[in-house]
């Protein structure tokens, strides 16, 4: 019985591990005031098979929250577009990071 559960659990984990989000799943956000200045972060030496994601100000709830830079696995055939805040008609538009 335990072996059956182990095999079934392994199959479920393998199936869910193959699920990924679309490469261009982006959403935009508008707020009435600019984000704080970008923080300086030390960028480590390059890592084969990974892309450095620079830190950025995200919008969570009702305030800006700093997301630290980190490594993510490279997706062959795609280019990583980092997060961007841009003025837009008296507001600030946030373009979330995504793979294109």
C-alpha cells in the first residue's frame, strides 16, 4: 500500500513539475505617485544557465515594496524583460517583469 502511494505521489509531482506559466504573462498597474529611487545592489559574477534579475520596486497592497535582485534559470529562446516604472499621463505605470 505504501509503495502504491509513493508511486502515485511521484507521478503527481512529475506532472505538476512540468507545468509552466506563459512566457508573456504580463499585467500593468497604474499608481498616482512615483516609486522610491532604485536601490544599489551588488551583482554577483555571471552564472552559466541563469539570468540576473535586477532588484525593483513592486506594488503590494497600497505601497511600494523592494524586491531584491536574484538569479533565475535561463529560458532558451527568450529574453528577460526587467520591471519598469514609467510616467504615464500624470500617473506612474508599472510594467511587470516577463520573458519575451
